[in-house]
C-alpha cells in the first residue's frame, strides 16, 4: 500500500513541476537583451557553419535554416518596446535570419554545385548577413 502512495506522490510532483515549467516566462520575456545576444550568437554560428560546409552541404544548410527559424521565433516573442536600440537590433537580426534562410534554401537545392549563379547569390546573402551582424 505504501508503494502506491509513494508512486502517486511522485507522479503528482512530476505533474506539478511540469505545469510550473510550462508557465515560466521565456528568455525573451525575462531578459530581452540576453535573448537578443543569444539570437545573435545562433545566427553567427549558422553563417560560420554554412561557409565552412564541405561534404554535407545540404545537411549543414538545413540545420542553419532551422536555427534561423528558431531565432526568428525567439525574436517574435520580444516586445517591440519603446527602446529604439532594441527594436533596431530585432529588425537587423530578422533580416539576417531571412538572409540565412534563403541562402540555406539555395544550398539545399540539388543543382547548387552546378549553378554558379546560385552559389554567387548564396554567397552575397551570407556576406550581407555578416555585414549586418558586424554593424550591430
């Protein structure tokens, strides 16, 4: 009988902890400046991985595209506050995320290796993304 009581108590404790963690505010709500810095780091990593992609170019591009999508979602959670500097940073990072997404889509294309135009376009997008990140 005591075993059943302990199991039920543990189960209730797990449910309560899960409920509390679901209700916790995201990083964007708790510390928007830290969230912006985290997004900036994720985007930098995505660009670096795409530029150094050798054999598994499509997989690296897919991973970078997913990271950029996650970064965009995190930026969407931020409150577009009265802070002009934060709002400009959000806009810049959204632009960088879109550049990475389009460059990744090009790199995932089956004809990417045979199309110098696609390679040049992806390179220009990544260069623009780097330049935008360096300006912030």
